[in-house]
C-alpha cells in the first residue's frame, strides 16, 4: 500500500508537522521541540502563535487523543480511496497498529472491526462540528492577540511578588503576602494563603530570602478571558547556611483570568526548568 503522510491526509501540515515531531513522540519530546522552536521568535511572529497552537493540542492528553482520532479517520478514508482508485475494487478491511498512528503509513497486523471505524468516524465528526461552532462564535484574531499580550505582561509582573519573600530578620512576610495577593483571583488567593502559611512557619527559622527574576515567557494557550503563560524564572535564594545566593531555575505555567479590566493569576504550576 502506498505510504501516506499527514500532509497527504489533511491537505496541509498537521500539528505534528508544525513542531517537527512524530505522532508517537512522548509529551516530553513534544515540549522540548516546542520550546526550541519558539526560543528565537518574537510573540508577534505568526510562527510563534502557530507553534503555540500546536503545543496547546499536543500537550493536552484529551485534545491530542481526539486529534489523533481525527487523523486516523482521515488516514483510513484516504487509504480506502487510494485502493479503489488503483484496483477498481472496494477494500474490505483496513489495518493499523493498536493505540495510535504509525508514521509513514498503515502497518499490517491488526484488522480494524467495523464498530471501531464507526466510533472513530463519530469522534472525528464531533471534533469537526465543535471546530465549526468555535469558528462561527470565536472572537477576532486581533482581540485575542491583544488579550494574550496583556495577559502575558500581567503574568510577568505578577510572578515576581508571588514567588518572592523575605524571611530574614529584616523581612516582613505579611507584607510579602499582601503584595502577592493583589495579583490573585479570589479563588486562588485562598489556595495561596494555605501555601504561604507553610512559608511563614519555616522561613523565619531558616531566614530564607527568595527574589524571583523573570527571564522569558511564552504563550501556552490563548483566549479573550483566560490565557496560560509559561514563564521562565530564576530564584536567587539565601538562608542561614547560604550567604551567597544559590540560583534555582524554574518554569512556571501561570493561568491568567480576566476579572473586570484586570488579568489576575488563577493558578500556577512550578517545575524545574528543563524538566
């Protein structure tokens, strides 16, 4: 059977093609490819937004599964049409590898039952239908771009007071907490207060002082009222044992929510940079 690429199937590059990864690539490999691709781009660059859209789909398990189902359905349809065009006879069965798409075409070894083909087609129809509804009701690209830029700038401003605190003798942890809470939604403020209680219980004893510094940021997911921003942060840290600062490097996924005219932090997840 003739090999089929995702470009042949969809009429253009897939999200996998955009990031230069295989459909079998792990989430970690996809994340690395995305970071490398946007590293030298400005947020205004059209490719920057395209790469972020690809990452948005492929780094979310449920959306990636639905997208893979859509590609699988298209691949099966294309292979059937190709068989009928070359042989003049309808193809009775299709073969794929269980659990996903194999790059470069369909690999023999597993017969797809009819019920599965119907299910896949139904999933694909739902995905296409949902995309059509979103396209009809979605705000303009310009309004989303403006909202995204505002949310990104707010995330960079907010992350410094949120991750910084001074537990040294000269510090004021209550003031640090108030400064951070000004950037939080009501829901996340309650969660942050619980986390900060742990800091209050430990930082004065160890005299720990943390000063966050924003290094760079990029958009993970964009929208008019809710935006996810990936912020790369250095955290120079001192305590009773560390008189010279030790710099910890983190990547923080910040969920920004528009509340009135403000963009506020509604959630954040921190992990070591490069992880």
